[in-house]
């Protein structure tokens, strides 16, 4: 692991902690039933915080799987996977907010995201 990879991991984890602090502040100060936009803002912030948290973890997972060798496209792939995870979490929170949450819908969305990621990650 090079110094730039360590710095990127630490910076993303610090950004994730900051995002989770903002999520905690939002969740404890605003009521989604009194202010309808607070729920959507909360869903966006929770999705963003989960995505930022997942990005360095995805990179570290692939780094470990590649026997501690960092390849050139690993950060892009990790960022894309973190974005998929964050988007899925945001959609699940919005579904819960509008009382449309059902397990088959969430499983279908997760399957779509997995197929999209497998398609984009396929080596040509």
C-alpha cells in the first residue's frame, strides 16, 4: 500500500465520520412528520454517509483479495461500489418514509445493483 492510498483511506474515513455526525445532528433536531423535506434530506444524508463509509472498505477488501497489490482501477471501482451501496440505502430509507417498503422490492433493487456492478466490473 502506498502513501497516497493510506491518505485516501484515512481522508475518506474522516469524511465518513463527519457525515455521520451531520446525520446524527439532523436526525436529532428535525422531525420528518413535521417537516416533510427533513425525511428526504435525512435519506440523502444517510445514503451519502453509508456510501462514503463503504468506499474505503470496498477498496480495502479488494486490496486484501489481490494479495496486497493495488491496481490502477481499484479506487474507481471502490467509489462506484460505494455509490451503489449509498444509493440503495437512500432508496430504502425513502421507501420506509413513504410507507412503501416491501422486502421483494428491496431484493429486486439489490439484484439490479449487483447485476449492474458485475456488468461494469467485467474485465474485457
